[in-house]
């Protein structure tokens, strides 16, 4: 059995790929913080949710309590151009503080997805062991 083809590992692998792409875009934004007319780019936040909705395994995120966050905060693969909160006189719309916060959020999301992937592998290893080992 190919673990990468299972819905759980496939979705996590896709999420890790998307987060890597987002981190790359954030690094480009920071590198262009002094480029006149540069507008920062990011990933479409709804693309990963659409991937979950389209997964054949019936994976659905539901808001079961009014205090829970909505499931719309996931990253995706569609690149969008989005100005930060300020634009300088030369037209540059990169705010380093906002990009730094996005980088930290992306890192935490990546580490969480990686931990889930590793736990999933541990569960598969445990399930394949003979009793008493």
C-alpha cells in the first residue's frame, strides 16, 4: 500500500507543499521591500479548503461550537497580489512587520502539519507490528 495515496497523507503532503510555497512568496516579498512599485504576493486562503471539500474521503471541517474558529484560514495554491496596510510614496506596498508575522504563522502551520504527518507514520508503524513487540 502506498501511504502517499491515502487521503490523510495526501492532504498533509499537499498542505506542506502549499505552506512551502507561501513561505517562498513571503521571502520574495521581504526581499523586495525596497523595490519601487512592488506589491506583495500571497496564496489564496480558500484553495486548501476547496481541496479538503473535493477530497473523496469525505473530509469536512465543521464549526460545532460558536466559539470555534471557522475553517477558512487554510492556505492554497493560487497566488494573489495583496497590498499590506501601507503603501510608500514609491508605490511599494510591503510592510516588513506584516510579512514577518505571516512568516511566523506559516512556520507554525508547517510544523503542525509535519507533526501530524509524523504521528500518522507512527500510527501506521504501530499498526503493522506483530503483537508483543
